[in-house]
């Protein structure tokens, strides 16, 4: 296992718990493969029906079947969803997303703020009661929103209290709001600024946008190193975004980790918008690169079913 930086906000009597949670989440690699499952709130039902999606994608249990069968780091979703399904999926490492918002606000009105749903105390009580592998919490911040100072305050408190219990933390950090132009949401320099904010809040990881639309992925990854440098000892993990060609997304992921020096990924739609068997293969392909340092061709052959992880 790589040398883990234990924040000073983790008390000595909780350092073993923190290291255990980090080990479980990263498979000892220090990199986080997050299977993102918070979109049922964020995108309502848009990602689960239509667009020639398999019928099984509409069933919320599809998430849990994938997370159980695939080699993932953590499955990140809301506490209520976990409470409804996890009785049959107790071996999954969970990360509780403690705030969310819908996508109903129009662009001209958008000034996003996802208020906290649960406290760390609530989550610890639930963890003790259920004996589930809850390894950490996640929280979204929108820099550029009118409400960013409120989100900073909530995030700082949540991170401090999570560390006091030995939990790891991930901040979803997006430039979005009235102060941010649409075209700047993928601006690498601005994303780097947000990553630096997550570091100042003390988060273990920061989940950020990534400009997949750029054609030269190696050049993009070199430019993206500004983000990982700004994040310092907070590990940068990149969104997967919309479902893409598997070979291209695996190549981009390899560039992120090996050139930009990111420390993981957060893939949702690129995994769960597939039939179960294909979704599991895609998750394993992503983990091959993220957790086991495999090359993109090896990972793609896992997706094709020619190799196993």
C-alpha cells in the first residue's frame, strides 16, 4: 500500500479506522475507483429510461447488482437508497452522498446549492446499526454560486467530523452558477482553482470535471496536471460524464492517471447504462487501470470479455 497522508483532523484513536477505510476504498493503491450512483436525484429519471437503454437500467437495484459483482472501490449514493437495498448487498463498500439537487432549474436561473441531508452523526449511527462497510462521505460544492460560502461552511464541518470518526471524504467540486459562464465549466485553470479549494477544506479526494471533448488526450492530460498540482495532497478523481465509446474513455482514463497524475475516477453512466454483464465488465476495465495500473488495451480486453481482472 502506498504511503497514506493521515490528516491531523483524524485523532490518534481513529487513525487505524481511517487507514482501514482508505485501504478498503482504494484496494491499497491510494487510487479511488468510485462507482457513482447519485444521479437518481441529480438527473431525475433522465439517465434511466429512453435512448435505447436496456430496461433493467430503470430498476434501482441494477446499481447494487453491478457494485456487488464488479471490482469497485466504493459505491457512492444517497443514504435512503442504501437503506432500501443494502440488506441484500452488505459486502459493498459504500460512500454516503450527503447532499444533492435536481436538474430542474433553467440555465438563466441556475444558481445551484445542494443543502446537507444528513449529519455525520446520523451516518455513524446508521453504520453501527447496520454493520455496513460505510467508508466515507461525499458532498457537492459549486464554486461560482451565490451560495458557495454556505457550501464551504457545511463542507468544512462535514470533513472535520468525518475525519473525527475515521471516515474518508470526497468533495464533488464544480464551477457552476451565476458567476460562471457555461463554456468555463470545463476550463482547466478554473477546475484547478476548485481543486485547491477542496484542499483548503481538507478533503481526501476531489471529484472534478474533465474535458473529454478535446481530441489530443495526451496533451489534455499534460495541461490537466495544473489541477493535480493545485490539489496537492487531495487526490483528484475525474468524472466519467455521458456514456462514451469504451475504448476511448479507457484511453483517456489511462492518460489522466499516468500523465496528469490523477488518483482515480468517478464513473456512473459509462457503467450503469449497460446490461448487467456488460456493466460489470466495464467497471472491471476501469478498475484495471485505476487500481491495478493496467494498460488501456488490457482493460479494453476485459470489457470485451477476453481477459479477467
